[in-house]
């Protein structure tokens, strides 16, 4: 019996819980995923029940407490990953508020993180969190509650010191020790003035400026880098994927350096982050389950030192690539600090991350040229489409071995659709059965962000496009119709499925391209197994091959841009619309595939015989495809079934045999 949320990855079981859409932004994750640490299905079932219960409680807490801070939410997420599954007493919430208070649900608190934050507030004179409580106390005692009152300021400082002391003891209690009064210079209590000033200056509740703050800074200078990142995301209206990079980069800087006002960060802090990332294992928080970058880098350093001394010790984990460091961390930080500089939040409007980059081999232009994808050669395309995935595999899990199993899921259709229609993987993965339409009598697929059904459904992932030009309508290639693409869509519709490929699950970043990349591109993936994978050839090379097909078929540049989903930056591209027209449909039907034949691929379902009329062209689709073109001499052309390299270009020499009556 299948266990909900649990799947087997390799030999061990893993739990993956999708985060509901309404709490996804506050939690900063689209999925909670961790290993169950066992190969026994019964043990995995018992352990998954604890994690599912904890995850659902976490979601309910975030929904019911809109004032819950990011640090508390991060502590709850860390508690999910750090939960020990062996002992029942450790499966309970071992720290924090373990019972309901004022009808609010219980949730765990990381006292160590809260202690660090409170100490920083005390050091910076930040009384925002404690100010309402202090006003209430002074009002009960009959004192003045004006924001500029000296008595109110001293009371806020006393309350913060008391909270630091309480949190210090809570941390000691969590660690199993208690040493009494902490020896901390912050506990040197200031004297409360006996005489109150007669007139108090008016002071707003804004963050108190830090000591030594340079002149000329704006109000955003006292925000930390995480708050600046959120402001930049909101003002730039960034997409979810890029916004996630901004948040991850800000959290990484706070984790490695510290949380402080943005104007206090220097180039040395960014360099420290870069050096730490160079020692951080790749996928440190997903595959290796480290809580923080700092912890992952320290562990990798220890491994490196131990392995250098004793070769029998475990090897260091493979570090992040410099490309990942630059694109996922340093580049977003340049944008964040650039936004801060533009809003007078840094001294002299200096972007401290502007010149920090991880070194790569060669110049930037050479690096870009070396990483550029290339289209597949003709021989590689023949190898791909005559491989077991299209002719018959051993099983659904062993696609690279020949056998009698005919794969009919998304892994079979994706390379074909990319080669014949030029779709991006994520565009096909999110496509819905309602996106199939007809234009000029020919079936087409709409690439759109419109979602059918209930938009508030948590299980319905959002749809996105790479750019505004990505929203387009594409004629479905006749060879896909021959293989049963429309029949597959009809089956999905009859089963009540929203998406065309409901068996295609998104990756941890919420995109379907991440899943397809793991299947086809990774080491040991399908393309590597059949011998067509290289540093510059991957699954996405099929879109480059489609571009070559459009050029070979003599389509104009504006037609190519429309089909590829590319922006037309020319002056002529400003005029007119990007709507489908009959000439473009006819051009797609007659694309020149350069002799690549797909006749050997069996249809994945019983294909209904259909006849389509597009202008003066009549297309018959059954067990094969033939095209009739009305001319002045009324000559009918058909693709000869015996041709060694058939093409769908309407002027191809293969279409000579008269069609059946």
C-alpha cells in the first residue's frame, strides 16, 4: 500500500510535503522534503506520520498567527528538519511554546536564534518590539508614555535586558545545563533617573539610528538586508523564482556574517560570504540536510582537514560551483545592495557587492561561449529517436534498456514536443487539457498563465512563462497527432485531470524543468546512457534543433520568434499583433525535418482517423500522415511511405504518391 507523501529515492524512503499556496511566501519554501533514514516501509510509515502531523501543525500556526515573525517561522521549519525520529520524547516539540496560549496553537521556538536577535536589538537600541509593553506598564504606574520620554526609553532597555536573561536561561535549559546568572556585560543595569525631564522631544516609533551612523542616509538604512531584499522584490515585482534567489542570498549573508543594519555591511562581509560559499557543499540544505551555510562549510572544512591527515576518513563533499555562487548568491546581493544604494541606505550610495565575484576559468565572454547550448547533430537526433524510450523499454524505471514496454508518459512526449514544437519543458509540464484549442481548423496548444478551475486550490501549482513573449499559441505538429497526442489529452480529460501530464511532478523549486533535467541531463541520466549527452548538449538542445528546423523551412524571423516565444526587438516587431494566422499554421504543418523520420515509433494509443482542412491544404492523419495541396492542375501530393528520409515540407519531393480515395 502506498504511503502518502512518502517515496523511495534510491534505497531509502523520503517524505515530500507540498507547502500550501497561502503560506508558501511566508515560509519561503514550496516543499518540505527530508529523508526518513530507513529502507523499511513500515518504519517509514510510522516516521512519516510524525512529520506530516508536525508539518500540518506548522501550516496551521502560520495561518492563525499573522504576526508571527520570520525568525519564528524559520525556527519551526528547522524543527521539522531536525526532528529526531527514533525516540517518542524527541518527536514532541522539545522547546518553545509547547501548549496553547490565548487560543493560539503551540509552536516551537529556537531560543538561541531569538537570543541573538534580542541582543542585537539591545545593542542597537531597537525598542520597536518592546515599546507597546513598556507603554502599558508605564500607563498602569501613572508614568508618562510619550515616545520621547527618558523614563520610557530606560524601561524599554530594562525589559530587553530581562528578556535576554530569560532567553539565556532557556538556551541553557535546552542544552541540559543551567549556570545561573550569565556573565554578560549586557547585564550591567543602568540606573533609572529619579527626575523626569519637564519637556520630552517628540520621537517617532521608527528604528533608533545606530551610533556612528554616517550623515545623509535615508530611513531604509536601519533595515537589515532581509528587509531590504523584500522591499526590492516588492518594488521590482519579481517573479517567484528570482524572489526566492533574493531571499536565499539575504539569508546566506545573515547566516555567515550577522544581522545588522544594511549600512554597516562592508565589502569584507561579502568577501567572507564568498569564501564560505566556496567551501559549502552543493545542495547543502536539500541533499545533505544542513541547517545553515555556516554549519555546512564548517563540516566540509573538518572533513577536508581530517582526510588530509588520514586518507581513510570520509572525503569532503563536492563544493558549490562558482557559477552557482555567482548566479544564486553574489548576483542577487549586487541587486539588493544596488537597490539599497539607490535609496540612500548605504554610505555615499556605495554598492559593497558590486565588485565581488567568484573566480572562473577564462574571461566572461569565453565562459559564456563555452556554456552555450548547441543543437543536436543529425546523427545524435537519429540515435535519440531510435533509442528504447521510443521503440520499447525494459520497464518504466529502466528506460535505457530495450524491451517490450512502450512508455507513454511525459518522458516519452517531452523530447518529441520539444523537437517538433519547440516548447520549453516547464511550458509543457504546466499545460492543461483546456489549453488545447483550434485555429483555422487545426489543433493548437496555448502556452498561457491562465489556470483552469479553482485558483485557490492548494494542490494546483501556478503557471508561469519566461517572458511576455512566452504566451503564444502553437500548432500541434501532425506527427504528434499520428502518435496519439490528442487521444492522450482526451483520456486525461475523461479522468478529470487538469494537466495534460498529471504524472509529471514539479521539482523542489516548483518547476517541471527541474524534474526533466534530473531524468535526462544528470550523470547517469537518459541522454548520458544513450551517448548523446555532452557539456554543450542537453535536453534543451532540442529547442536549438527546432530553431534550425524553422530556418531550414525558410520561415521569416518574426514567425520564428513567435513560435519560439522570443521577443522581437526590431522596430517592425512593435507593430501588429502576435496572433496565429493560417499561413503560419500551414508552415508548421510542412516543416522540413532534414530527413529525420519518426515512422518507426508506434502510436501510444489507438488513433482516430481525422481529416483537417487548412486553407487550400488537406491533411489526413491516421496510421500515417499525408497532405493534399489544391493546385490549378488539381494534382494531389502524398508523402511516399517508402521514402528513406521523409519530410513534412509541402514542397518536398517525397509527397508524390496520389492519396487514397
